[in-house]
C-alpha cells in the first residue's frame, strides 16, 4: 500500500478508536490535524494523480465525522439532524465528483437489469437489517408505524443517509482505491473504513458488522457497478433496522 494512503488511513483509524473509547475531543483534534496534513500534501507535494484522488476521497470521511460531532442538535427529532448532516455532505461530494471528473457510469448511475437487481436489493437489505438487529437491538427512530413516520424515515434513509454513504464509500472511495491498490485490497480497505466509521455507536460488534456488510455491499457494487442497487440495499437495511424492526420485534 502506498505510504501516502497508509498514513491518512492510520489517522482515521486512530481517531475513530479515540472516539470509541470516549476521548471525543482528542479524536476530533486528530481528525482536524489529519485533514490539514492531507490538504498540505495535496497542495505542495508532487504525487500521483490517482493517489491524490484517494486522498480527496478520504477528506469526505473526515468531514462527515467532524460535521456529525460539531453540528448542534437544533432539532429534537433525530430525523432532521440526519437530514442536516447528510444534506451538507452533498456539497463536498459534488465538488469531489466535479474536480475528479467522475462520470455517471463510474458512479454507477445506471438502470441495467432492473428486474433482477431492484427486486433482489430490498431482500438483501432486509436480511442485513434482520441480522444486524438480532445482534445490536438498536433504539428505534419511530414511535409507531403510522404512514407519516414511514414516509419520513424512507426519505431520510433513501434521499439523504443512503446516497451519502454509498457515494462516499463505494462510488468514490472504492473506485479510487481500486486504481491504486487493486480491486481486492480496495474492497477490504473501503470495508474497514466503513466499519471503523461506525465506532461512534460505542459497540465493537457494530464495527465488525459494518466491516462485514461493507464487504458485501462493496462486492455487489464491484460486480454490478450499479448505484441504485447498493442504494436500495443501504436504504432498506437502515429503514428496517432503525425504523420498522424496533417496533415489530420489540
């Protein structure tokens, strides 16, 4: 693995572990320092263009973590907090896509073989949610299964949370890593980063589960190169995990 990639990854992992054990301020400071170092490298060092693209992609991870912790809880409902954080992330995501000239096909925006993919994707998402719920049993984000709550969590997971996660970790980061460290190594590293970024839940089992499902979703993306598929898997899994299962299986 390239040194220019390894060191920022190490910074992210250490920062997340500090947050995991409760040293949130120290972890955020390390994130900010890591962000400044990457910015310095991108501006002043002459490195390969593909490595630059990977570093720019990692900036998205750091911004997501920093924003999630420094954003005040203006709203009492978690729904709107998630909308605010992920809504802001669309701006740097767009800038990365524009700066790197990432095409829609590279992002995976296509609708090839919808009868197979789009019917199978919700099923995969529900299976993931069921397995994860049995292990984690998270608190639900809804009080009941009223129509308005279902519509609301659908919008949050499919319009904000799902697209941001999949654009960052699969469409951008994974595709950048594939070109620098290979398809298999890129898949494993992107899954590890996806898992470690779930450390804020405060449970080691959540990190391991996220790594495992990061591998699954990343592998599916590598085989299909289809963003709608992984978006539906992600959105369905989160919708059932944090919305429907906590009510039905309580």
